[in-house]
C-alpha cells in the first residue's frame, strides 16, 4: 500500500510557502509549471497574465514546496490592479520565503528596484533567480548577476532558464532547504489549489492572450459557468469571454467569426489535454462595461 498523508507527514518532512515576486513577464508562470511538473499557470508574453495568486504544489517524500505565483508586482492603476497588489502584500506576510525573479534579457530596471524595496520590508528570507539565461551570453549573464547582487536583497542568486530547465533543480533544492519542518498542507497527488472551473477558464484566456494585441488582452476575462461531465467520454464546458466595449467584442469575434473559432479550437485542445477526454466547448463573448472596477464581479471571478 502507498503511504498515507499522515504516514509521510510523520517522517520529519518539510513544507511551506514560497512566493514568486517579479515584474510582469519575467517567467514566473513558466517557472511554477517547471517546478511543479504540470501546467498550473498559464503562460503568455503579455504583462498582467497572472491575475490571481496561483499555488503550485510540488511534493516529494521529504518536502512539499508550495509556490505562490503572484500577479506581477506593479503600482495599482484601478480596482483590479489594486486587488492584485493587495494580494501580493498579503501573501508575502504569510510566506516562509520569497523568490524574486529577474529577466536576464532585460536586466535590472526601476520595476526590479521597486520590488526589491518591497521585499526588503517583508519578514521572510529572499532568494533571487535570474531567468532566461539561455538567451544571453556569459558576459551578459555575469553583468546581470552582479546587478542582481547589487540590489542587496538576497544572500543567494541562481542563474536559471525556466523554459529549458537549466539550474531549476539546484534552485528547488535550495528552496526546499529553507522550508520549516512540518506536515504537508496538501495531499501528495495535488498539483494546485485552483478550482477546476478557474483552471479551465484560465486555459481559455491563455488562447485569447496569444491571439490578441493592444488593449484587448488586458480587457478580457473568462468565466466558466458550467461543466457537465455526466458523459465521461464528452465533457461539456460553457465559457464566456468578458470584454469592456463593443469594439473589443468585434475584435475577439473577428471577421466572419474566424477569431473566436480559432480561439475556441485551440482552447478546446488545451481543455482536452487537461481533462483527459473529449470536450465540447461553448464559448461566447459578452460586453461587461468596466468589469475591472466591478467589485462583485471580481469577487465572483476569484480575484481577491
């Protein structure tokens, strides 16, 4: 018989929460997925991809590492980004350590210094990972590693490539050593704490992000309203893409409905990969003016 949660937890295991902080588009979601070994956070080259604090869970017999992929740290501009920033600060207060991620390609900028100052005030130890080193030569990497050290926020700095896997296991080993002794928070088979409806909605939104430009990616949210799994061979998923204006709706639907069909086809494949069976995706677009300032809607969408 396999070990039970209690059996494992009695063997002096380590467990705890590591928050990932960094500017938008530094690779936090990619790193979370790489460490967990499963897709628990969507990936896009657009800023503000992550709107919720997503917990990815990596469990070994010795430790359970719970990664909190925070929304990109930024100065709030509206109620949506205010909520995102508030979640960043609350998660930092409840974490065991923080991992600051820096984009090696872009180097250190004002946003990184802003985050470093935020982390200096946090009551947790900080580690820095310099990501995307596969896109830099040795000289460029050395320069950004020194600049990361000059932030004076972390004792340990790791050069990594989340996309290629370079240096990730070394980083994980160090993070695990920082965890306090204690029982596991999640069953060993869990990979995330996200509700299924939220994960499926995010997989649909990922396809919107990949195919739209300018203001549209930031103005779109997806809500899954129904998951009918009575037929195990064909799951029915009803999803609504919310936008703020009629012009955005027109862009998302596209000429002759070509855009929304392309999004729906790609999203259906992702849902089938996640659910392990055929999926019928009913995807519609609806205008909800100023949804980013609608407190009740943000509550319903799980954007705390």
